[in-house]
């Protein structure tokens, strides 16, 4: 497995430290609502909802806000109808990009994503132009202070994780999508706090595009702009950077 790039690891830490609370809440509320609509409101039986609730807790979302989002998803409260799909395309230097989208207005979102790509020297591509490079995986990030490396590795591998690595001051655990719930549950049973937990896409085929200097910064700027869009739930790319 190619695994996450340096950029993929940094973006999780950046998101935890720098993102505006309102923007984070908007994205997580959508995810909770969609997860509850698709799999029900019981976090013990719905891995996607459990992961969304973990993200909500990490961003200090009030409990009543989480509960309203769940009830909107299950139909107990009136809510917005969201549609999920993905866009594929390219950034500067031919970097492959795939975006997962959750929106209540597909036409508006499409126009806004095209505008971001156009302004940042990128473009939308056709279906499956880059999707073949990526696989959906569960990704769980845990602060190194929460547990020792050996103890964590033993715990997550026994629960069904595929891989674990140290990325900066965090551990990154990779699972197959169908093992994601079991690994999260194992961490929860041991009261181990999770910084980030999501089923996303990671590059598993092809070579990463490694860039430095201004070229790397151009790609980072595009990826950050896409991730800041309220309707973009996940951005994956084959971009990596070499530190100068």
C-alpha cells in the first residue's frame, strides 16, 4: 500500500488546529445527518455515524447539535436532503485529485468547484480518470500521548487494522472499510481518544507526484481551497512534497 503522503498527514493536523469552528461544524453536521439517514441513529450499529460523532467531539460540538443532526437524518426532525457523489480532476503539474461531495444543490456545487479549479490552474476530469489510483480505507489518527506505540499496534491489529505508522506526533491507523467500525470500537472500549476518524481514499496505485518549492505551494493552495469548501467532505490526491 502506498499509504498517506506527508501532505495527507499534515492536512489532518492542520484541520484540527487551524480550521474555523463554524466551517468544521457545517461539514460534520452534514456527515452526521447522512450517516444517520443511511445507517440509523445507533452509533453502536453504525460505524459511519460513530466516526462522525468522534469528529464532532474532537471539534467540541455541543451534544444537542449532534443529537439534532442525528434526528434530521433519521427523519425525527425535518431536515435538508443531501446528495453524495465525487469529482475527479487534475491540479498543477498533473497532480491527480478526487473529491467526495455532500450537497443539497449539485449544480451550485459543480459551478463553485470548477471555479476553484480554474483559478488555481486545475481542471475537472472525466469519470474514473484518476479514481483507479485510490482505494477507500478507514483512517484513524491518535495523539501519541494517548497510548504507547506497541500497545496501540497490538490493540488495532487484533481488532482488524491493516497497518499503523507514526506521523509526526500522531499515530495513523489504516483499516479496510469493513473493519473500520471494529477498530473504532476497540479504541472506544479502552477510552483512547481519537483525533480524526474517517473512511476516505488513499493512493494505492501509481507513483506520487513529488514537488518542492513554488510548485508544491501551488498544489497545496489548491488542495486547501477545495477542502475549505463547505460541500467537500474529503480531498485525496497523489501529491507529495519533498522538504527542501
